[in-house]
């Protein structure tokens, strides 16, 4: 099922039907995200005509291309490579005419990979805020609201810089709700949020922001382009791959295996450990009452949970979810789980996620491990690594957010 989820979102499969008409003038390709290099390669294979440009992707996610330059940079905390690439991308779209076409390839991770600071801010300022946000428990919409208002390129600013060229944005969604303004902080989409919203989030999550960031948000000198901005009119935005389509692909695999799929939702959010408790409760309802499906049954969900980090362990939101699920199920017979990020990276670790088995707690106790203690230390990675149950895929070069599957066997 996990393989089917990833395969359904591969750029070569989903991109060709969304290609725009060729322009009278130039075709310039830009983009950012964990899938952007694979998207660029797919575009090259299917485009007939002139083509040039630059996209930035995560280290290890580049693929060979002939006409579109691929730059690698850091994620989730940005680095100098990303900042330089973002500046070049912004420069690439300036000076174009109404006869030119800009194809923007955007996927999850693009926000951190295009970290061009707003005037008066430094990359170090953005890095500090980014690190704090990642630990705060803020959801992706909230994090990207703050990022937009510290950026010279996000929140519609990139599309505004390309005016009057036509901008066609092809997006692979990694955010709950598939909202284009949230995916990679919406560099080519009008921004409905404000500096006031960003200030409120800094306060709500008690982010210890650098003084320059506080001044920038307080001064609010230049808002991001808002809906109705003439520079963004005429642009096209297409979400070419999204979590729901991938969940349907997983459901198809389950049916072929004689297992009833129950899709709980493609936009599940909340603290990973709280979401796990809900999943455990539904799994027990299946076992005891045959609702919302009879065993053998698999609960499928997508979305992006959060983790408020208080411990010092190695985590990742998918490992945290599974460890909390193990604690909540407490060894219930015949219940299995898998949780993984479709981009191949669970947070900042080298795994996509992990697998939970009915005997995970028993095996852990034999190793002297306490699941509860490791959960409190946010050490889901350490728990599943000790059991040999990490899911390691390497770069998948796509990203439609997290995938969770809880399988309830039919007991004899």
C-alpha cells in the first residue's frame, strides 16, 4: 500500500496532462520542493519546444536533466545554497514580457528550499525562526504564514515579480486541504494572511525570534500580494497530485488482498500522539463491533500531524504516531500499523517512517525498552530502530504528505 501511495504521485505519471500551451515567447521553468527535480525531468521529457530554467530540491533528490538546472539545498532548516538559488530564481523571472511563459514546479519542502530573506533580515534570522517553529507544535499552515512574511519570494511575491508573463503553477500537495496558498508558502499564489497573523503566531507559540524579525513583523512595510492583485491575474494553478488520490491507490491494493479499506481522511492534523489514540479507538471498534468496517480491515489516512518536542530523543512525527499507537493499543492482538512520509524523510531523520507489529511491545520489553518512557522523550526513531522496524526508502522524489495504515486482522 505504501508503495502504491508513492507511485500514484510520481511526476512522470501526473504531470503530462497539465502541460500548458506553448507561448509566443520564451518558456522559463522555476520551482522548489522535494519533488521539483523529478517534476523538471518529467517536464523535459514531455515538452516540445524551447525550455530553460532552475529548480531547487533537497540534498540527495536531484535527477539528471538537460535543459533545466537542478540545485540542491537543505531541508527543513534552510542553508546558503537555498538562499542563493532563491535569489537566482527571482532574478530569472524578472524582465519577461506578456508573450513569455513561466512554468513553476512546486512541491512540499519548497518553503525551506527557497529561503530568500526579506530586506533587513538575514538567513540566520530565518533559520532561528524555522528551528523554533519546527519544535513548537505549530501546523504547516501556521508555519508557512510566518515564513511568507519573512520572505522576499513567498506569498505570491514570485508571481508578482514575473508579471506580465503568464505563470502556470503545477503543484504536488503535501498539506492538509491541498490549499495552493499553503503549499511551499504559495510563492505564485495570492496570500490571504497578514503581518498581524504572523505576529499573533509568534506570540501564541512563544517563539523567541531575533530582534530583526520582531522589528520586521512590527513595521509591516510591504504586505504580500492579496487576492485581486493585478499582477497575479491570469495565472493558472493546478494541483497535479494530492493525498486523496494516493489513498485511493492504497485502498485498491487492500481490496485486491481481500481487506476492507476505510479511508478516515486525507487531511488529518493534530498532535501525533493524540491522533494515535483516536486511531487506536477506531481499531478497537472494528475489532469489537465491526464498525466502520469488519475485519480484516485497514484504516487509511493522510495529512500532517505535529509534535511538540519536549524530550531529547530522535523522533519524526510518523515514528511518534506509531509509538503512541503502540502504547494506546497495549499489545492488542492482530493489529498492525505503518506510518511514513511519502517523501522518504520522517521529519529530519533518514527513515520514511516505521512499522508496528502486534508484538512490538513484547519485543521492546525483552530489550529493556519502555515504550512510555521513550514516547515522553520523543524517541520514536530510537524505539523502532532498536526493533529493526524502521521503514527506509531513500528519496522518493515526490511528496503527498504522510500515509498511515492500521490493519486489523480477522482473528479465528
